[in-house]
C-alpha cells in the first residue's frame, strides 16, 4: 500500500494548539515499535537528568546495568551502562511534546544542568523546538507542533515545497 491515510488515533500526540494537553505518562506494557539505547557512564546521573529535566519516568531498572525510561506511549529510552561519549555523537532523537510544556522543560533542564539547552526556536516546519544536551552528550530535541495558520510564513514555506494544508 502506497497511499497514506489518517491514523492519528494510534498516536498519543494531541492536536496542536495553545490549549493542547499532554497525555499522562504511559505505564502500560507493549511491544516497543521503536526505542533509543543510550550508553551512560553513570546511570544514576543520567536517570536523574532524564527524569527531572525531560519528564521521563523509570519504568524498570536493573541496578548498574540498565534503566528503561518512558514518557508518553512509544517514547522509550534504554539507558545502559557504557562508555561516555566525549565528542558530539552522531545521534539526535526527537520527542513530541505540547506547546505548554516547552518552557517548563527548558527550565527543568537548566535547573538540573545549567546551559544544556538551546532555544526554544520556531522552525520552518511549523513547530517550536528545544534542543537539549544530556549527560551522555546526546542531542535531544523536544518538539511541539504549532496550530496551523494558513497565512503564516511556515505555511507558505510548506506550500513552496509541495506540502498542502492538513485536512480540517
């Protein structure tokens, strides 16, 4: 099948808007369709950052070996004991959030690790993004979709590259 179809009902991401409410952290068990594995030289420090700064929770831990973190459904991260990355890693991982969370996440990150954030900034694909560097030197982007404004520069940009307005 090559024809895309709406399947938003399987996503925990709410419809963009200034009053969008983030879903509750998801504590259920499921077969993970995707997850990120992050090596950490200090699982305690890493877990603390991901929990207090980025809003994840510890779903399951094996002390000294791994911590399975989760935020919303399908936002899973496995922290595993490993070597610290000294240079900029090749990985960037993005997690959806809602507009109302961006400032709080930025403040929490800066409280836990001052200077670890860049932004938030408006992106040409109609989102607000906050870049965070974790203790493992992973680039995490927290991205919140903005409500669709057909008269915005972002809408004009998307039309210029062949992306039409979303169905109403």
